C-alpha cells in the first residue's frame, strides 16, 4: 500500500535525518527511522568570471558555493543571460555555459544568480554577475539627457556629442527614454573625430532608430569624407549607406521605412565586398555596390544626422567595429534601444 503526503520544511530547519510516523484514524501507528532527510539549502558565494559582454556566446562561467546537488539548475535574472548547459562538478562548484543577448530594455548591469537543487531548495547571490556593453561597441548615443547642449556616449569611449543649432529635446513619443527632433534645416549633433569612431576599415555596424517626417533626400548619419547614410522615401532605392568618396556600400528599397513612425535599421559592412542589412529586426534585401575602402586620413566629425538635412526624430544610435549577426540585430530591435 502507499500513502502520499505533502511535507513542508521550514527555512530555518536544521539539516539531518528525520523519523516519519503515520497514525491511522483508529490511532494505530507505524514509524520509520531516519527515512527522511533535510538537506542544506545551496549557498552561492561567487562566480568566475563575474561579468560578461553583451553579445557573448558560449561563455564558460563557474559558480562557487556550498551544498550543490547533482541535477541542480541555475538561473540568471534580467532575461538576457541564458544558461545553455549546467554541470554540477561537486557540492561546491557548478560549471555553466551561458549566452548573453546583445540588448535588453533594462540595459547592462548586475544580475542575480540562483541555484535550485532537485529538492526545491534555492540559494541566490544578489548581483553575482555583471553584464557589460559589447566590447566592440565604440559609440552609443541614447539621447536620454532631455536637456542641455551635449549628449553622452554610453559605450564608455568618451565620444560626447555637441548639439548644433539646438535640435529639440523630446521627453515623450521617443523609442526609449528621451530623443532628439531635427528641423531639416540647420541642426544636428556633432561628435569630434577619434580613433574609436574611425570608419576607414571593415568590419563596421551602425544601428539607429529613425522617425522620418519628410520623404525627400535626407542624410541621417554622416562621417564627412568617409561614410553617409541617407533616405529618399520617394525612390525605389531610397535607403543608402555608402562610402562618401567612392559610392561603395549598399542601397535598399525605401519600402523598408515608413513615414511618421519608428523604424529600426542596422547596416553591416562585413568586409570590402560583403554587406548585411536588417530592418525592424529582420534581414532585408539590398544591393551591394563596389568595394568598401573609405578615406583612411579623414578626421572630420561624425554628425547625426547630416549637417542639418534631416526632418524627423532620431534615437539610440549605435556604432560597432564588429559584424552584428541577425540574432543580435533582432535583440536590439526587440529591446527597443
């Protein structure tokens, strides 16, 4: 015969064996000695390494602590760190393989590590792992200041932008946080040249959110004498990203962008002849043109948009010296930043 019962173990219970006694309705009893064991909750002490970059794949992480049991599971808060494999090496060590998304809405920061043993006992290390920006992210202008004459570079490379002729700060209707609106006449953001944002060689990726309010030719990203991105939503090949001197780069259909709504574009220069384009989280068709070889001596500023030629709103501009994959482009789109 068999009896099923639910047993609640207090969080303050001492570890060790317990006796179990069953009492029938007629007061008859039966007992077993040391037939149930209270195990210690797992304790997480630290992780090694204790940080990883956005976009990392198959990163090996060791979780150190006590009272880990074979079959234990490990989870990470934040939604951007996925545990793909777990190996309990000993009661004090678990080996993980993790993947980190390119972006989540919350952005980089600390994450909690939780170990759950098969018996349901859990242990959590608060802020046990830190997610950093992608090491190949050389510029990230979020336009979140909401006021003032400068905008910071969240990549950590110090490429601060200066607002020229007062583009309007918007605190609502933005893709994320705050954003900037441009009048198509004379205002823009100017970012002084530095080696970190030089674009004289591949690989290169530029990601940005655009809310166009006019269809005609308008530059939305420019490294003068080097690269330019512009739109002409009234033309069949109305989206371009190209070498300013030779015309090499890519063109795509203007149907990839919609007037008066937010659009996300990711331009990728893989090497001299290979490109990629993603629109609103999905791979997009494009025409590759020429061989990518921008001017290696150009030291002009990076301007967002071009020098006063864009009607609309721009938000969350990223620049990488790396090839972003389709998955990474989709993760940025889904995160909205």
